[in-house]
C-alpha cells in the first residue's frame, strides 16, 4: 500500500499538524472573547464596552443625527442592566449643564417647568403642546399679573424644555408672544447721596460698595473677583465671566489701593489658616481643576471677598470657602440707604448707574463709558444721557422764563 505521508513534504505536514491541534483544543477548551460593539437603537448611536468581565457600561451621552446635517447631544435610554431611567427634571438639569447654563438660570428654568407641570394637574410635558403653553402664559399675565421680564423668562424655560429636552419644534402659539419690556429711567444717586450711603457701611460691605460705585461693577462681578484679577501696578480690574461671558477691563480707584492691600493681607491670613486645617480649596470654573491640580488651593485663585464660613458646593458636594453671599450685601446696602435718609428706590445696582452717569457728567466719552460698563451696544449706554443734570441742550422750563412771582 502507498504511504500517503511520504508524498507530503515536511512543510505541509507541519501545517496540517498545527491546524488539527488548534481544532482539537477549541473543542476541549472553548475560548470566549468579547469585543467592543457600536449599535444603533432608536436613532441613538450607543457604545457598549466590556471591562474585564464586568457588566457593560454605556456612555453618558449619545450623538443623534438631525435632518439638516447637524447633530444633537442626547442622553441614553435606560440600559438592560436594570438601571432606572433618570427623573424628568434631572434630564432637564443634564441638558442645561451640557450647554453650560449658569446655576441661577438652571434653578429658574427648573422652577418654571415644575410650575407648568403642576398648573396642568401633573400631566407629562410630552402629552402637552402649544395650547397648554398658551394657557399657562395667559394665567401668568391675566391672573397673576406678572411683569414682562417674568413672563419672558417663563416662555424661555418652556421653549428650552420642548426644543432642547423633548426635541420638539413648536408651532405658532396663538395669542402668545414675547412681551417687550418698557424702557425705564434708571435710579441714580447724586454724588452726596452716594457718599452718605457708603459712609453708613462698614468693613467688607463698605469696600464692596466703593468698588460698585468706583469701578462700575455689577453685584456678582464684585463678589466673584479673584486675587489675580486686581492689578495694582496698572490700576485696573479684570472682570471675567460677566454677563454674556464677556471679559473687560475697568478702572481701580486710587483711593481703594491701600484699603484693598490691607484687606487682601487679612484674606491671605485666613487662607493660610484654612490650608493648615487641610482646607483652602476654592471653586474653579469649567475643567480647570483637572487641568491645574494645585490651582484649587493657590492664593491667586482665591476670592477677594471670601465668606465667613465654609459651605457645600450644590453640584459637586465638596466643602469649600465660597464668596460672600449677595443677600448679605443687599441687606447691608438697604439698611444703609434707610439710615442715610435717601428717599429713592435704590439698590446695589444703583451704584453702577451712578458710576456711568457721573462719568458722563464729568465729560467722559460715551464710548469709553460703554467699554468700562461692558455693554455690547452703545444704545444701552445711551439711557444714562436721560438722567443727566442738564439733558439735551440744557432746556429750561417755561415757568422759569417769567419774572419771579410774589411769595405766597
């Protein structure tokens, strides 16, 4: 009989032995391999990854293609592992934070959406539409008689809910439109009134009021100042993350240079005491805490006006020293206005109005005032020309033309 093996070369004999051995091992010891997979479910592109035999973990968000060649970020549906889907208001918070809305806008929008749901007997927003929105806004206008800005804020919250969260394009809502806010003349202190109100304040509140009046800062802009934002050599203050996320440079009054130096010296001692106790961390915007590991305890990033007590961050849950609460400054200014016998409906923002008005009175250029205030359009700054001592061309009243009348 012919030996078949003698007809096969040594090379092919080795290959045949290797294949036979591999098949034998696969039946005796089955090998299970897991690979990454990308699946599409209901238009969501979802990535599942397997990590060393543990349960598959899904990404926190997905990319949804839209008809106009754009994409939208959306949260994933609940997974098959039994994880419950997020609550509806938590979904709204997630979308607000993805788009980097401020925490105050987040709180306001969540409150309006909650009131909208309660007004319609706890119906789900997906079951409602244009008619329910019109009914709620009409209730605010006719029954509650809210201001125009309040109604516009509620309208913006509902538009965000349907367009961004539920991904629904609303049709024309009959009888509902954005209310135009009436133009109002700002309340302005005279120079003597501003000094008398500041005199009634003490400590950090007096220094804050002097910054509001001397630099034209908004309330939260002054409270959120960091140590690195004050430049004593150039005599200016850098305002960061202001209204509209625009940065600008404003003046540092010469009278506040020494008081600010002494104040920062006391704040540094407080910061060093916090570091000795293992604290000293401060809130950093965006992802700077991950990028700069030591910046949270760096002196340059500390607030110029820190709070007396430590507080818990509402988003991260970490204990930090935040800045002074705006409520405390508002109450202190309110009491100071009352003590100074100023009979005007003034507030902390009145110092900013007074800053712009007094600069225009002294002959400063309106474009310069616009840059110092951070206004996007000069028409916003033009409102202060209506409250000058001599508006227009110095027009006199006709009653003053005649000879002085006999005393009564």
